[in-house]
């Protein structure tokens, strides 16, 4: 993964230091990206559960309403 073009790196030292710093920045960026993706994945699980629960409740409500209509 490459750093954005607009980022200006100021590295004191030779090319080896530049390469090492760039690799560290890329590694940190990937760690942050993976962490964010894990957070998003964990957020989707409860949302799907809530949506499924809501749909199930709506179906039960419709069934109860239909049963009440037939009883009357």
C-alpha cells in the first residue's frame, strides 16, 4: 500500500533510513486499516441480529393481527 502523494516525508539520513521509515509507515497504515476493518465487521454482526429480530417481531405481529381478525 502506497502513501498518499500529498504526504511529504522529511527523513534525515541516507536512502536506507528513508526505506526503513517508509516500510514502518506502510506497516502502521496496514495495521490501522486491518483494525478498522475488524471494527466494521464486528459492528455489522449486531446490526444484522437486530434487523433479523425486528423482521421476526413484525412477522409475529402480523400473525397475531390476522388471528384476531379471524377470531372476530
